[in-house]
C-alpha cells in the first residue's frame, strides 16, 4: 500500500500537468476569451446534478438567463471543462453572433449525433442536416398550409367551448391546482384534430381501444428506447412491455397511413390536417428520389407524435435532445401548453395587463361573438402578451450547434465596439435563448412582464423563441394561432388570479412570483406548479 500512494500521486500530478498545458493552449487559441471553468462538462456528470462552482455546471445551466454573461462581462463566453475530456462550449447571448450562426448552416451545423437515437422508425426532418434535411423540409413544409392554420383556429375554439360548456359549466369560480391540468389536454386535443383528423372531447375516455398501441407506455418510456440498445430492451418486464408497445405503435402508424391513403374524395370531405398535407406532399409531383419512403414517412410522423407525449419521466430531465427547427412542429403541444401556463400565471400576477387585454377583446368583439381567423391580426395586445411570455420563458433555453471550421463570430463588447471572437474548429456552440432574452442591452428591466415592449419597434434579432433562419420552427404559426385564440377565449369570460392557499398567506409579491413561475428545464421549459382561480366576469 505505501508504494501505491506515490504512484497514484504521480499519476494525479501528470494528469493535472497535462490539463494545465491543454488549458494554456486553449486560452491562446481563443485569445483569452472570458471562460467559465468547471471540472466536469455539461454533457457528462455536470448536467445531472445541481451547480457547484468550478466543479459542476449544473442541470439548469441554460436557464441561468444573463447572470453568467454579466458576471464575465461579455455576451459571448466559453464554458470550458476538463473532464471527461477538455471541451469548449461557446455560450452566445449576442444577437449579431447568433444571427451569424443561424445564417451559416455550413459553418455552424447542428450536432446531428444528438438526434440519431430518434431514427429507429426512419429518417426525419429533425435528425437530418444539409441535403438530406433540405429534402425532408421541402416535402414537409407544404403540410403547414393556410387551410391548416384555419383548422387550428377553429379546433381551438371547439376544444375551449367544449371545456366551458361540458366541464366548467355555469360555475362562477373554478380553482385549478396546476393550470397544466387544463392547457396540456387543450393543446393535445387541438393537435389531435389539426394534425391527425381525430377530435377528442373533454368527456371522452382517452384510452386506446383493444389492439391499438399502448400510448401511455410509449409516452412514459420513449426515452429509454432512445437511450438503450436494442438488446437491453429485454432485460426487465417493463422494458419488454415498452418494446411491444413500440412495435404496436409502428403497426398503428402503418395502418393509419394506409387507411388515409385508401380514402377517396367520394368517401369523405377534404381534410386539411397535417397528416393529409404530408401525404399530399409525398404523393404530389415530386420526382421519385424526392419523395419520402414509407420508413421516412413513419419517421416524420413519429417525431410529430413524440411532441404530443406528456412529460414527467425522470430521464426527461437529462436527455440532451433540443429541437431547433420545426420537425413537423416538434414540441408544439408541450411548448404551447407550457407557454400558455406561463402566460396565464403572468396575467394573474399582473392584473393591469390582464385588464388591458380584456379591453382590447371587448373593443374588437363588443357583441361577444366568437373570434374568427380573420381577427388574428387585430388582436395586437394578445400577440404582445404571447411574445413577452415567450421572451421570459423560451421553450428551449439553449439551442446546440457546433463549428465545422476555424472561424470568428461578431460581437458588440461592453464599450459598444464591434469585435471578432475566434472560434476553433470542433467547438460546441449554444445559442443561449434565455441569455439573449434577458440581455438588458436589448430588453430593459428584463425580469418584469411588459407586453407593451412588443407594440412598437423592438429588437427582432434579440428574440429567438422559435429558433431562426431556414431552420426556424415549421409549426410557429400553428402555436401562435392556438395561443392567441386561447388567451382571447379565456380572458373574455373569466378573470384569472393566483389561487389563495393558507400556507402562503404572508408571502410578498416577489416571493409569490418566484413560487408561481418556478420552472424545471426538461425537453421544454416546464412549470413546476401554477395554482390559479378563474372567476366569471
């Protein structure tokens, strides 16, 4: 044992010396750009536990808003780690630098290896890049049509009226322990109709019929399927059941596609849901090489279905899958549902903004009529509330890219000067959406809910809730329309407030705000618990 200790000490010293030489080399390479040093990287142990300065970056690293940029005095800094290997992660909260990245897909592609686990049903628009992505995008984009936008609007009204008439009824006051219980089903029902042509009501038993796939099993266990190799899916009873559920899901999707293809114009009225749009695009005038194969069609449908699944699985907290492009609207239901949760929480905390929205609604609809699709652009303040909510709670706080070559990025420093930041080939890049949205250079008083900041001229390059450039979210308009209708329908009938609870009787406004707006960064930014009460106007 005594002879072993010197050997261990020697190895440790050699490791430290090696890392010191690497650090020195890195600092010269990046021209001594400000760094946030930690021992472990974000992709390893550092992303699974709470933050420990200089040791672990922490699982909420991308949700630290602008505080790290402020502390380091720069809107670009390098999160550098020593283990398991020396790594550089450029963190960007400068709009010029971000615009350069999203506008240069060849120099700054997405790290496609993060997305390869979702290829088990087939290639898709999420897990593709370059020419393959262009092909998927060309075929999938036409599915998001103007008739589909109108369908989203009408189905949202239908779902909300069903809630008002058949669930809430004539009650003057409705208390909700967590508003997610309302808005996650709402967005699920809307996308079920607008994407797959199946209407679900609030009184339906939303369970699969005999012989159909166990959707609950798939929704709870899909991340195990993504992470584990095929042989491991037979190790436990639960994993075996999950494997069977995925096999059934594949058969169900194949049958769904076959049934829709077999329908003729004489069988049913024209459908404008996304599934029909995708099938039309696949069977249109494209050449043989441009059309999707059956496996690719399954792959794209699956990533759309994946967006519908409820969150809650512990694995969900750590799996590094962030969608920066539309993936057939990937994450529409989750991100829209969560955005609505935050929007109504903010309206409850800031009643003056809620009343301003109500004044807009009664001005546009003095007779109490239902909003029509043509009214969408007239609801200016509702749009502003949505944008301000997305600024404060971007669905994905960090969007991953990497540098395919030695290059530079433009940045405005603290003195207002334009400078160039060197970026070595192979460096990871995170577009820090949260850091950008809370950057006080572009958003004064960024922690305060101020929808009016979106009514005049505002810094569009500093707003990135749906990513940007050619890989911006295909489902953006889908999400915006659903959100605007929901805000209008609820606020026209109800005044929303924070639910009174005895255990929080003495808290200040700031304490209440911190509690109600608490979040968990998962696949999308998720509210912990938002207890609200709705009182009929």
